[in-house]
């Protein structure tokens, strides 16, 4: 099979071809032979062919069966290289852990990048770091601060779990076919010790989700679902604020206060 693979819209495929950008990405990842390296969506192996000489035991997750066949043929000389054929959104990443923290890399399909990030956050304790190519708008949302248009649910939940480090801007011309958007490489490093800790992280996630569904409303209105458990929340948080005005730490304060009231009412 040749490398001239026709990009498929239904898979959100845009293949990276700019060699200088690729060099910068590999340098940022800094792969080592002992790494537990997993690449999501290797495509035509633009990154893989540079990663595998430095980490021959790496594994990849690829949905496109034609590309699975291509990758099997291309890297046949690497006996420890493994290809997992399937959808990253349905992949159980705990199977790759094997007692070694995972390093995840990939050019994520832009149409499903946010769901993949939330999927991976569920297994964050098993992850050393993540280096992903994403739409620039998504990278901006990941690192956004309160009182900005980009700040929202994705910002709060990813920053709660990870340190966000935007690294390399990538223009549309770096891809084949060229997308209509700007891209960027971001490094996500799960916190070993969180700056603030929610007693119930599922509750925190629910509160953040409810809040940003109505981001223009005040917290008092956004939190009506928890009206029976707000108690003295107004003493520690200004309930006339809008969700986009709150820091990650303030969302954690809200979640912990409601959690304590829920537990106390049982």
C-alpha cells in the first residue's frame, strides 16, 4: 500500500505534512525507549515514523482500517509495535497502563476532540502527559481564564485535572488537505497534587455543566437544581456573579459546600 491515502471526511482526517512542524512536535514530546507511548490516530504515520525509532514499543489506536493495514506493513520491522484498530472514544485506555504511566500523543480529529479529552480525563491517574494537535480555538478554551469569551466548562474541568501548556502554533498549510482553521499543539500534564480538591468530583462536573449551560445567568439561577442544598453558600460566593466570572477554585468551593450540605441532610 502506498502513503497516498485519501483523507476521509467522516473520520475528520487532515494529515500533517510539514516536516519542520513535525520536528518541533517530536522535540516537544521527547520520546524515550522506556516510555509507555500511545498515539491516537496515527494516520499516515507523520509522527509515528519519528517516534518509533526512539520508542520501538509504542502502540497506536487507529479507526481507519485501510490505515491499519498500511501501518502494519510500514512498521513490520518493529516486532514490539502494536496497532489497536478501533475508535479512541470507545477504547479502554486502562488496558495500556500495565503499571507504567501513559504518554499520549496524537493529531486528534477536530470534530470529536472535546469528547476524547473528557474520555481521557477519566483515567488521568494513569497518564504522565498528553501532547495533542487540536484546533486553536480548543487550545484557547483549554487555557482560558475567567472573564473571557473562551472560558467555559472545558476550561474549568481540564484545568482542575491538568496543567495546560500551549506549545506550537500550526497553520492550515501544514496539513493535507488544509483545514479551514488554525491549529496548535498543547501539552496537558495531570496534576500530581491538585491546587484545590473537590470532595465529590462527579458533583463538581455536574455543577460546572449546569452553570455553563446558562452562562449569561447568575449563579443563583444556574444552581436552582441544588436549591435545597445551597444553605449559606451566599456567605462565601457572590451568587449574583455569572459562571464565566468564577475561578476553578471557586467552583470547587461551591461543589464542596453543596456536598457538605447534602451529606449533612441525610
